[in-house]
C-alpha cells in the first residue's frame, strides 16, 4: 500500500514540476526585462509625439526641428537638443533644466518664465531671444550669440558667458552674480540696475554699455 502511495506522489510531482519551472521562468522574465528595453530612451524621439505629450524627460532630440512651434509648459528636463532648431519657438514656462542645447538655433525664441538652469547652451544662436523673468542660473552659454536678447530681470547667477556675444543686449535689472563674462562683447548693452557682484569682466567689451545704478563686481553701485 505504501509503495502505491509513493508511486502516485512521484507521478504527480513529475507532472507538476515542469509547469512550476515554466511559471517561475516567466515571472523572472517579467521582473527582469531584457537590457535592450532600457536602451530605448537613448534612441531618437519622435518630435510629433513630444509636441503631443508635452513631456520628454531625458530624451534624444538632437538635430530636431521645432521652429515656430508652441512648446509652452513642455517638460524637456535633461533632454538632448544638440544642434536642434527652435527659431521663433514659444517655450513659455517650459522646463529645460539641465538640457543640452549646445550649438542649437534659438533665434527669437520666447522663454518667458522658463526654467533653463544648469543647461548647456555653448555655441548656441540666441539672437533676439526673449528671457524675461527666466532663470538661466549656472548654465553654460560660452561662445553663444546673444545679440539683442531681452533678459530683463532674468536670473543669470553663476552663468558662463565667456567669449559670448551680447551686443545691444537688454540686461536691465538682471542678476549676474558670479557670472563669467570674460572676453564677452557687451558693447551697447543695457546693464542698468544689473547685479554684477563677483562677476568676471576681464577682457569684456563694455563700449557704449549703460551701467547706471548697476552693482559692479566689487559690490559698488555705479551712478553714471
């Protein structure tokens, strides 16, 4: 009798074991998806989907064309937009924190109230861009073209503007504390009421610039 029971138990175990192993394998596969899935974020993202979803954190949009688009309130934090074209694009209240916009074309782009902190804008063309009440704190704009930009009351604390072109730029009331403006061209720029405390102006061209009531790098207010 005992032998019959043992034989039955052994037969049941033999039948159930393969099923149990299969289920365990499927569960493990779900918990640990293939590595290829993790790499999807590095592939180029579809610009049309980005405009539709209004959110593309850390995505790859290098070389994409968003000219004349309304991208207000879009979240592009950590996104790569190297050499992208965003001429005349509305980026009102957009999030571009730590985004890579090096060598991008942003001519006449509108950044009112946007978060562009810690972004890489090296060599970008921002001619006539609007940065009213925008935060560009600690961003890198070295060698960028910023002629005739509107940066009234913008936060440019710790920004890198070495060798940048800021001719006829409006920086009225802008915060430029600890900014690096070495060799920057600020000719005919409006720096009235700007805060340049601790800024590096070595080699900067200030020909024709207005500095009335600006706080100079040494903390002294300039009255004329």
